[in-house]
C-alpha cells in the first residue's frame, strides 16, 4: 500500500470517536422532508465541518424545501473534480428521535436516518478530511447534498442545480444506503406518481341504490387495468399503493381516490406511461362517473452508463486491494440523485454509504464498523482514479 493511502487510513482510524459523535449529532437533528428547519440545521452543521477544512461552501436557499449544500476543496486543482453526493432529509416525522434515539448495540447503530443517509454523509466528509490530511492535491473534491431527495424535489429546482454543479466531473460517489452483501449500484429505476380521483353519485344505499353511481366500483375497474400495465420485459411496474373512497357503508360512494407508483428504467418510457394512465382515466366503466388524473413528478432513472461501469471497476479493484471481498454491480428499483449526475454525463456509482438494512422503517439499522470502512473505501477510490 502506498504512503498516501496509509496516511488516509490512519487518519480515519484516529478519528473514529469523532466520526461517531458527528453521526449521533446528525441523526439527533431531526430532518424529515417536511421539516425544513431541521434539514437546514443539518446543512449548517455540515457546512461548518467543511469550512473547517478550508472548503469553499455555499448554501442554496429553498423556499419550500430543505436547503441545498455545496462544498468544494481544492477548486484550483488541475484535474477534473470528484463528487460526493447525498441528501440530508429523512422520511421520519418530528418526534421520532424521542421514541427511537441514536443508539449503538452490539456493533449496530439505530435511529431515524442512521442508514439513509446520515452515516453516508459522515463517511464522505471524513474521506474528504482524510485526503486533505494526506495532502492529496490532484483533483477538487466536491460535496453536493440535497435537502429534499426523499420527496423527489417536487418543490425545488434541486435536480437542475445538481446537474449544473456536476458538469465536467470525473466521477461521482453517491453515499446512499450501502448493501450488506457488497452490492454497488450502477443503475436505478425512475419513479412517477399518479393520483386518480373518481366522482360518482352518492345516494342512500337502501332507499334508492338504482340512482347511485359508485365511485369505488369505477375505481376498482381502473385498479385492475392499471395493475395489468406492468411490463416485466421492459422493467416497468405499476403499483396501486393507496386507495380511498366512500364515507359510510349505507351510502353508494360518491368519491374515490388511488395513488399509483410507477417504476421505469428509461426516461424515454415516461411519455408512454403517461399516455397509458390518461387512457385508463378517460375510460368510463360506470356511466355518469368522471375521473381526473394528476401526475406528481418523481426521480428520473439512473441509466446504466459505460462510464459508470468503468468506475465500478475502480471500486472493485479498491475492494480487492483493501481485502474487503468482491463487490458486484446491481440494478435496483429505488431512485436516487445519482440519476442527475449520470444525466450530466458523470460516471457514477451509488450505495457507497454505510451498510445496513430496513431503511425507511422503525427497524432501520447500520453496521457501525462500515462507517470507517466506507470512509476508507471512498478515499482509496479517489486515489485509484486514473489520471
């Protein structure tokens, strides 16, 4: 192992307690996607850490979403920059930390957002700090953290800003949730949400059922039609995940609603998905009912790009060099902001954060030792990038 890698690894080993303390502080700062003050407090803390290393930092204020944080070390370095990507928001509401505080038990950490993805942020920060300590000076190191990834940037222009900030980078490491089986994500499906509202005619179910028009029955036909759109060959899946309707059992229901989650591999498929949903909304199964359709924008797909495959090879070689085993490239259904670095033409690997499982659930956990392992891996991958 060369001297610079040894210095990087030593730095991380010497700062384990500091890393754990920051991890606990970030998890304990509640930052659910709807809680802008908490997200912005996390951004301010990370900005403070980056500024302490001499990074040029910017906080981009968002009116209706958590702020975006950008920090860059070595802006004037000659080679193309390296990106560390992530997000500061979680899926958990305010009050969760009181019920499930940050704890470590038998080498496993628990708490809201401990895995997705505050551990990954700490790993990336300390990879950058370790490279600085080892006097790395080949490429600028740029961290880009979103404040509203979990809600798909529906109330901000974060996606567009991320693509602009990523332009020209040599590589991007997204420190999203890491897999315990050493999968490294090189492709992700995109997502789109659709809300469908049906209006029928509500009447008393006993006195005049013949005059009613059931919104629930209409939407039931549409649910089956939508589920049948799933195409396993193209990897496009339709899931009616929410259904609501009616008021009381003795009334023909006058209204009903569904929310549909669609996952797809290629941005070119989205217009056809929209057309299919519009066709089902327009078709009337029960006379005198009407349907409206609304689309809620989601996250674009992370296309499996040749540059990302080459970057995976760097990760794989670094794994072997560090004695960590053999990683494998994986395509997953969940979206992330890696989509936008790929769209900006940047080779990207995802799921480079701490390893764990059950993210988005009360049982979310992260394996503590992988906080240090992944910080070392990230730094070593930067050192192993070809000139």
